[in-house]
């Protein structure tokens, strides 16, 4: 009989639940989005996020189990994998407490999963050929990190952002133009219509020998450009050609800076493959530049998940949890579930900190 893992993800603003069969067959993966609840604030409001998770989680669970044809969870679910950090404490608690309750009621083991390890596993669901060593770029609203995956379970941080995350910068420039939230997908859509060379934004940390990112200077350059063009305080719309050009030029600078540092990381580690993950991994310019420069020019392997697996989801958490359980069983010949784990908002994934 096939092994089913129930994945639960509530680290930020989306309630997500999935049922995974074996290591990579996604039976069902659903999401209750809170985007509309946070949109008026232009960013995630932690207090609202945890309340909304509370409301959404049990109805979503019912729906997932029904669609996955799980009629007897105690008999059919073999493992509950739940995000235990990093993330917002109030949000993490909802997922963790739900997982603990279900684990006790069904007498099923539970595996706490690091959200970032989940992002690493998003690619495995779609690219079974992806094997360590590889470099993974986790680029989302809360993270911009390059990770060396030496082995599954053995991760080294190569570099991170000094200030804003890439997705955060997208959200902020969209907010400056009054374009809505989350900004990334909107800017990406409008950038396609603009001229990326219309504005010469600086490429962050270009030419430095460190694998590091910085987006706050670019954000300031963007605001200065809006001021110089007299566009501050004006109601800008999606049909404005100036907006398209600004989106395209901003997007180019972000993509160039990420791909520059990926190239540097590959050279420094002599690794021949890179995987993208996180919401910004859905970005069309980033995908195109990465394919051009890293795959076509350097001949290294380039992997990215489909957009639904780039952003937060529970299928990747289930996959990471299942793999973690398999490694524990191999190592210790058994896997003992610990119901006493506590969510950790700043849980680090790296071995060398
Ligand atoms: O991974 P994710 O769903 O949540 C976090 O863990 O942060 O990422 C959300 C972020 C948001 O900042 C959003 O604007 C950005 O990913 N994003 C994009 C695109 N789609 C989502 N950024 C650029 N281009 C996109 N197509
Ligand atoms: Zn995430």
C-alpha cells in the first residue's frame, strides 16, 4: 500500500494543506489565500494572518482529505509533516497545534519541517533527476538566500541579502506605483510590455566578490526615478507606458543581480547545477536570464518548479517531511515522533552556524 503524508504549511499568510503519496506524487495540494485580507496594508499583518489561519485550517483539511479520497485518516495517513519555522510565530502555532492534535487523535507520527527545506524540495516534486550537490536560490518575500545542498539534510549558507528580500523589493516598488499587492506578479506582467533599457538602474553589488544581495539601494534609485519623472503622488495605472518601462528596468536589475551571484556561487563551489525556489522564482525575467547565462552559456543544469510550487505550498513541506523521516529511519533504524516540538520563528537550516 502506498504511503501517504499529510503536509501542513502556515508559516506566513497562506494556509496550505496537501496529501503526498510516496516521495513525490502530489495527490491533492490546496491553499486558502489571505492575499485579499492583507492587500489594503501592502504587506502581511501578523495578527490578521494567525486569525485567518485559525478560520481556514479545518475546513481546508476536510476538503483536502475528501479530494484525496482519505476516508479513514488514522488508517491511511502515515505521517504528518508540518512547518515549524522560520516564519511568523502566531501563524506557525496554528499549523503546529493542528498537526499535534491530529497526530494524537489519529495516532500518527508528526515531523516538524523547516520551511526553507520545504522550498528545496519543491524542485524534487517536479525534477526527480535533481540530485546533490547543487546550489539552490531561495528567493521569496521573506528570503533571498543561496544554499549549497551538499547532501539531502546537509546544507551550507553561501550568502544572503544584507537588507530587503527580493520579493519584498518587488512588493515595495509596486506599492510606490500604487499597483496592488503582492507586487511581484503585477510588476512581472507589466514588465513584459516595457523597455528594460529605458532606465539604467544600478545592478546591486555588481562585480563584488561576495555572494551577497542588497535591494534597498535599488529601491531608493527607483523612488528617485519616480521623483525625477514627476510621478510621485500621481495616480498611475496599469495602462501607463512609463510604468511598464519602470517595471521592466527594475525587473532587469533584480534578475541580473541574482543571476550574477548564482554564477559566482557556482564558480566558488564548482557545483554544476542550480535550482530556484520561492515566490520570485516564478519571475519570467529571472527564469529567462538564468537559462541564458547559466544553462546555455555555462552548460550547468538549471531547475525551477512551476509557479504553484514556487510560492508557499504544503506539497513541498510533505515532500521534505517524508524525506526527513526516511533519513531518520536509515540512520537510526527507526523514527520516533516527538510531539513536544515547539515552533521556532528563526529556525536555521544551515549546519555551520
Ligand atoms: O514564497 P512566497 O509565496 O512567500 C514567502 O515565503 O515570502 O513569495 C511571495 C513573494 C512576494 O513578495 C511576491 O511579490 C513574489 O514572491 N512574487 C514574485 C512573482 N510571483 C510572486 N516576484 C516577482 N515575479 C513574480 N512573478
Ligand atoms: Zn516561502
